C-alpha cells in the first residue's frame, strides 16, 4: 500500500539504469507453454503485507498443492530494483502502488500484460470507480491490461476526534500543521514519500509537478518547522498508541490503512481525515493509493500466477485480503454484492466505509514526484535537525 522510497533510496537510484534494464530484460513470448511446464507447482509473490498472510495463501496452497512463497516489503522502488537486479527470474507476481506498473515496470519490460479475455470480466463486479477500462490497470495507450486492482484507500492524516473534531480537521485541512498551538501535539509517521507529499501540501504546494527554486525554499522552511514541532516520529503502531494514550492529538501522514487497526480495536474516535480542499489538482485536499498486481516478465513464469490473480477475485478471498493481518483496507471487489455482504458492520466502520466514496473523490491519486530526490534530501536534513 503506502509506497515509500525507503531510507537511503532516492528516485535517482530508482531510475538509474532504466535503459540498461529495458535492454537486458526484453520481453519473451507471452506465457510460453514450455515455461509453464517447468514451474507448474511453484509460485513466488513480491508484495505489500496482506498477500503474504497465511490466511490468504494457505487455502491456495491446499487447492493447488503448490509451494507458494511470498515476501512482503514496505516500499515499491525496492521491489522494482530487485527485479532489475536479476530477480525477474525469481518472482511471478509483483504488487505495488498504482503509478509504478504503468509508468516504470511496463516500459522497462519488467512485467507482462495479462490476457484481457480472461480478466476483463472481473472488472464488471468491482466498485464503479474501477470499471473497465480502469486507468491504472491499463497501458498508456489503453491497449494492454497490465495488472489487477484490489486494495485502495485515502491517505492524508489522522486525528483524535475527541481533541480535534472531524469537521474542524476537514475544514482546516493541512493547515492544522501550520498552527503554532499544535506544536508538540502531533506525530509524524515514518514514510518518506508520503511525508514528502504531506510537507509540500502543508506548504501549499502541489507535490506532483516540477517545482521552482522558490517553492523548494518554502518546502525547506516548512519541513524544518514541521519536524521541529513533532512530538514523536514512529511507525503505525507507535502513532496509534500515542493517539490512544493522548500523547498526541493527530499525525501526518496517515489514513484508513494506518488507523484501521486502532478503530477495529474499539477506538472509533481515531479517524483518517481527507481535507475538503487543498493545493492539489482541482483544488483537492487528499491523496489516495491503489494497489496493482502484475505478472513479472519471468521467462519461466509459473502458470499459477494467473490462477492466483483469479483466486483473489473471489468474494471470500477478497474479504480475507481486505482484513488480512496487519492493516485493514477496502477492496475493489466490494462492488460485488456477494463480497460486500461478507463485511460486518464493525469491519465497515474500521475502514470508514461511511465516508470512503466522498474521501476518494476529494483525493488525487498517488503519483511520482518529479524532483523527489531534492525534496527527500531537504526533508532528511530537516529531520536531522531534531537531534
């Protein structure tokens, strides 16, 4: 889900070697029969947490009798760089956030298109915003299906509504983090790329464009102030615990993905917020993410790769993916009544189903920051000033 470049990994290092990668990993025949036969009982998945859960994988293992291995990482570029480094021969499926399949992996021939005739029908049972042909599942020209969508959600910041009302948070938006009165009362979730997004927006700047020197200076000033005013910096569990204990009143960045475990544990006063307005395209105030799972351009791709992509579309499995261990998230398959009915009232509340549609509408979709390298360097320098 929440894609991060990761400590020490810049967009420069991510994009370095694109030409070499594209040349070295030329696409072979699509799903050749000889390749299938070699690995018919083996499947390897590189993914975000959830798809590696025994709850998801064990029934598939039992059904197929296959050896299924799944490795979970916490940022998209690391996964992509592993394919570039030669692991294209290891993995069969890769699960990353929305721009990477279309803008990076397909052009570099790290992934293979899917057979549309087999997978297009699944989109008819997805939520309306994912109906065929869904942008992030398609190639730029719309001719090829490059992955299947499942988990998604808005991701901006989180508040304790006992301290800051939902209305105040939505109306004030990211300017909450410009309020001197809240210094020392908020946390920062460790997530490099999302924090770069967030600091740009706190500064009143759209992150997803090339920035002027003046805008980068404003970003620098904002980053120093935001990090100086933070009570703590930590992971999802640390942020949720600090909200529950009253140590902090809010944190950036965060959303349904990060706060859902606390809500599921009986803390509905903790809520992900998508601001009503902001500096993003169309005046929108939030950002959303959508995961895309694609078949790797493995010359010996397992035939189970396609079977697994079909398996996770089933209502019961899609529900399991939504509530696999870790964090809880809505899934595109909730457009299927047979899937939606599996969600309890408590589960729907944990993922803030009551406001999900309007929050997604107030969000632009996760994208790649053109001058991310420079922004990350500035942000890390601001973080070091905390001592």
